[in-house]
C-alpha cells in the first residue's frame, strides 16, 4: 500500500487507494497519503492551498467526498495511532494547508497535546512546527519534556517564522518562550530580537512580573537587543511608573539592565529611596531583595561613579552570595575545578592558595592566590594582613571602598590573582560568550583590583592527566 500511494500520479488515485481498501490501510499509511496529496497539489496550476480556498485544485480536494472519508478515518482512529503516525499526520496536514479549524486538525492537535509527555524530542519539534499557533506554543513550552531538553535546531527554525507570528501571541506564551531560551542559554539573536520587539510594542500593557521574564534572556545571554536604543529608555519609563507595584520584579529588571552595563538613574533614585526600602524590608522576600539591592549598590560604586543620588543604607547591605552558586554545586561532578585544584596543590602547595573564597560584594571565586613582582606565588602566611582581601564576613566587607583600599595599599609589592574555572554552563550554548552574571562578576573583580586568569573548559578538556594540567 505504501508503494502504491507513493507511486500515485494524481490526487484522485491517492484517494482511491486509501478509501477503497480500508482493510489494507494502517495508521502509518495516512500521513504518507496526506504528504503525497500535498506534493501532487504543488505540481498543479492554480492558487496555493490555504485557508480552505475553494477556487483552485487544492480547494476542490477539500470538497471531494473521498477526501472527507480519508479525514473521517483519521479522526475516528487516531486515538489508537502510535505517536509517530499522529505526529506525521499533523505535520502533513499543516504542509497540506488544512485550516486550523478543520475537524481533522483539531482532533490531531488535541491528541498531540494529550501525548506531549510521551513524545520524544523529534516528535515534539514536528508538532511544534506543525501547529505554531498561540494555544499550541503555550501547550508545548509548558511541557516538562520539552522544557527540560534543549532543542537547538528547532529554536533556529523557530527564529525564522516567530517574528511573523509574534503579534498574535499572548504575553504568557512569549514569557514561556523567553524562559526556555534563558534556561538553555540559547543565544539566538533573531529570537531574542523578536522578544525585544514584542516588549517594545506591548511594554506599557504588561505587568512588571511579565516584563522581568521577557528581559531576563537578554542579560542571561549577555545580549543587547538590536532595538536597545529604544527599548531601554522605554523600560526605564515603565519602571518609573510601576516600581512600587512589584518591588522584586523591579529589582530583577534593574539587575538585568546592570548586567548589560545600562544604569537607569531615575529608577535608582526610586529603589534606593527610604519609602521603597521600608516597603521591601517588611515584605516576605526582604532577604532576596536586600541581596539584589546590595549587589546593585556595589555595581553603582564600581561602574556608575557619576551617579549622585541616594544609595543603600549600609545597615541593609549583605553579601549577594555567601557560597558557590546553585548551578555550580549541581554541576560539580561535571566541573574541571577538581582537576585544577589537584594540579594547583601539586604545583604550588595548599598553603599558597584559597579555594571557594567569597569576596565582597559576594562573589565566590574558584581560587585566590597572591604573587609578588617577580611572579612568584606566595604562601598566604607571607602576605601582609593589610594586603589581603577582607574576610567576607567582616564588617569591612560591606564597604567596597574599604575593600579596594585594602587591596591596593601594597600593590607595588603584591598582586591578588583570581583563577577562574569557566565550565560549560558559564557560557552561552555553543559560544565563547560568558553569561551575563558571570561577565559582570569578572568586570567587578577587575575593578576591585584583582588580576583574573581565565581557564575555559574548551582548553581544560584538551588536558590529559595531572601533569598536563
């Protein structure tokens, strides 16, 4: 039957084979028949298939009784079809140009959504590109299977057609897409620019919590959208109006903009104002907001020195991070840090470095060493106390100015070195660009007076054995 369908030379021949031999037709034959119909229709003159156009050959097919018999057979039997047949029928129906409101497409979409948890990645991608409407995108990006697995090829494909469909998507659906892109560190400029354009057009109508979800992929991927000259000022204006309505979202949006080296002065006046601070300190999320405000305050100190507005009251300053990031802990077994630690121990000795040292304003470093002017790594006992970085738990750690002074007091003789093991998840996917938070950390450490030595995973994975390390 498969060969007979594939060798058919006309639409009528395909329909006859399928409808007049029901006993010999299995589930796998239906998508083949639909695909073949699409191929034959493309070879015929007249308007292309689409939206049930009844004027050309394609529209005439929709009206043929045999085609209705074929559709009804799929509708009646699809609940018993295997996943492959369901997905391929839907894909073929989309390629054929059947309208979304047709019973066949509706039944196939419903059946696909009910099976998302059992589909493999290829199936999910085919369903995605077949449906491509708001309801379908929402269902698929809400799928735990799809969310947990990286679909790079599909994302590149989606970047081609999403700009044309973006206006018809809801903010919720676009936020799901943004969340997926950020989770998998997919630095796809066309897709990110589509999110940015959506945000530019719809920003005033959006809640701050939705805005933070749409902005986050830019900072996560360390990517300034092509419309940032218009978008960033617009976001500032929106934040000025909505800063107090959702303080945590406001601070998150500010953090994203800071990571991209954009510092909205008027909004900073608001978030560091006594009223805003009093409001957030009495909220359930007071600690996390204090952490973010402390890091924002540190960024102002280091990168936005011309700012002259209010600052965070010193009594509210805390360390942004007190230990290694959750992602680093979760991926410890995949990290090259253990290899570097053992190599460093054998090379200079344990008394010459500190591991996992937290430095103000709360950045966890992989390894901290001190060298003298001749390039010798010094035992920590030989480094004058005044020259060492203040312990992260000490009161002086809350003042970056004090930290900078402490680090630079004896720089003529000693220099602090941060050895940074940059594992795969510290970069955007398939890229040598560090994620935004890591890039800002490096900027700040340099501004604090540390020398940074980067050890990228691409170099470490070439190492064979401890001697090479």
